[in-house]
């Protein structure tokens, strides 16, 4: 019987954290243009009745093309610095803690496959803990990504990631770095549970099928499954999180949810679904492929 993902591999927490951070940062660098397009689509408001102006952004490729044409190709990597800050902290903690927390939930004497609900509980726990620490990096990333082309002479809100951190603290207070913490914890706890538990479960199921082994093909299929489930369950809170972080007009999570529902309709919560899946699907494939390879360097050899 195939073991659960990573459950039989002897790696220290420091090793898991480092491998997870490396894999998450690599995935972030390669897929952040899709994330930038997703954020712009989510923040785009519904056209007012009688407004003849067409929406500025249409679809994943259309949005990416518009951003590159108006602001330069480099604009697609807006937010990469806080994005990497986020992945070092959030990615390292949520993935690095998953196996230890899962082992804690099942107990020392557990034998056989880990129940799915305990995998979900472990993913939910590590996602919530990790983003509670990393929320400032997420806030700065969204603020930088959300700023489009400005009129001539209009200065940018922030000159860079470090300036954004200091400006937010100076103008809005230290606590403002945790703006959107409610929907962000909800989003990342849910998405992390969907990603890690589904990757774990899909991989476990695939390895039981004839002809499949723990290789690149299995990792790709498991990563795609993780991305799809994560987008399905996490898209509504992701939209609310992006709107709260990108627009200070909302006073609370409930306020943002109600205004979005009232002004843009229920389908607004799945705005950017395809670019979100393109982002999370590719992100998970790249991250898990990289993680599976990098963590081999951190496996502790048994003492003779």
C-alpha cells in the first residue's frame, strides 16, 4: 500500500521549511504574471447601467496583454518582491508544518492511510497560522499589483515594496498591515486545506493504480487536482480579500461581501476563475514538482 505523501520521509522541520520556501518562491516567480492579471480582473468593477465604456480587462491573456502594452512587460511582475517575502514566510510555514501537524492529529500509534478529514484539518490549521504571520506581505503585494497606468504627472502610491511597508505604517498605522486579515485567513486556510489535502489524497489514490509510481507524471496530475479544488472552494474569499486589500472603501469583510453581491451580483465572487485556475493550477504543479525534488536534499540519513 502506498504511503501518504511525505509521511515516511525523515526530514527536520528546518529542512521542510527551507525546501517549501524554495519551491514556493520558484513557483511565485514563474506564475506571478497570471496572479497580476487575476487581481486586476477581480478589482475591476461592473459597468454602470448606461455606461458605454467597455471593460478595460477581458480574460487572462487580454488582461496580461493590456497591462504589458500600457505599462510595460515588467508590470506583470509587480509585487514580486513582497510576493517572495510572502512565500518565504507563508509558503515555508504552511507546507513545512503540514506533515508535523498531520502527524499530531493522527497520533503516534496511527497505522495505515491518514483519513481525509485529518488532512483537511492539518491544511486548514497550517494555512491559518502561516497567513496570520505573513499578512503584511500579502497586503503590500496586492497594493502594488492593483495600481495600473497613471495619468502623466501623477506619482505612484509606493516606490517599491519596502516603501509600501513603511508608508502604510506611517499613514495608516502598524495595525493596517493586517488589513483584510479576516478574509485572508479564511481564504488561505481554505485554499491551503484544499491544496495540500487534495494533493496528498490524489497522489495517494494515483499510486494505488496499476502502472503509476512516485514520479513526475503523478506529481503533475496531483498538482493540477490540488489547484482545481483550491480555486473551486477558495475563489469567493479570494475575491473579497483582493477587494479589501486593493480598495479602502470597504469597512469590513461583511461590508465587502454585501457590497460586492449587491453591486456586481453573485458571479462576481468567481471573477477571474479561469486566470485563478491557470495561476493556481500551474503554481501547484511547479511548486510540488520542485518541492518533491528539493526536499530530497534534506532527507536525514539513518544513523548506523
